[in-house]
C-alpha cells in the first residue's frame, strides 16, 4: 500500500456554533473531560512548538499539568532547548490530538514562568525518582547513559527523600490569545471553530474553512 492511500474516515461527532461555549476555556474543559472518560491513552499529551530568536521552530511532546482561565501550564528544565527558546521568544503554540474522539485543539499565546511557589508545590507532588531526575539531567545537553546513571546515584544519596526544587526547573503558563477546536468530519469537511481574544478582553468566535 502506498502512503498516499492511507486514509481515515472521521464521522463520530460534529461541532456547531450553537453548541460551543462562549468562552474557549469552558469549551476546552468540556472536551478535556470527554477525553478523560473516553479511554484516550494520553489525554494530557500535547505538542509544544517554540521558536528561537531567529524564528527557527522546534516541537516536542510535553504534558499538561493544569489549566484555567489564566492559561495552560507545563513544567520543564529552564535550561533545556525549549526553555532557552522561550526565554529568547516567549511565544508558543500547543496542539492536542485525541484520535479516539477525532479531535484537535490548537492554542497560541504568550508564555511566562509560573510563580516559584506554584512550581515548588507541583515539584513536591512528583514521585521521588522524578524529583531526583530534575536535578540529575542537564536536559538537552550531550551526556552518556553511564554518566546520567552515575549522576542519579550520586544525587540520590546527597539529596535524600525530600529534595528542594532545582532553581533551573519549574513551570510555564501559556496565556491563550487564539484557540481552535477541530472536529473531524466526513469527506474532509472538518468543523473548525476558532476563538480569538478581542480588544475588550473577550472572545470572538469564527468558523474556518476545512
């Protein structure tokens, strides 16, 4: 079979303006709850796309760790490639793809670090191995398997069972300026509703051609 012949028919749901929430965060919450209860394998997994100061993009999968009207939160090493790119160009986009529901959500906006207390609280909630790993891994830097294992072993002994959060590790919040909800439909005539923030701080809702 040719790659060009691989096709998937989308026909489970539709997305109409009459059924969409007035606020995109409410609409996201509705879809996210459905993803949680629909056996989506990784409902919090999202593609994070960043760009460096010259506009060269990069993307990777990260995990959503919180969301509300203030934005969408994820955590990482501030000295990683994505951390350095967000420092140079504090704008990013997120993409959720939930194939079991034939849905995508695209979110774009400015990114800022979350307050230290918020990062501290999340860090303390992580499994001990993950907390040690945040200290041990010089994320995005070259390292051998043996060297990383040795760093984990050494730091496990040094830091004990209640390590403090590393200063180079914490959260970011993306405050959305644009959120698009995509629902797969037959014949590639997909539903696309996009919310854009307007000058008054509210949201305008528009249907886009598929």
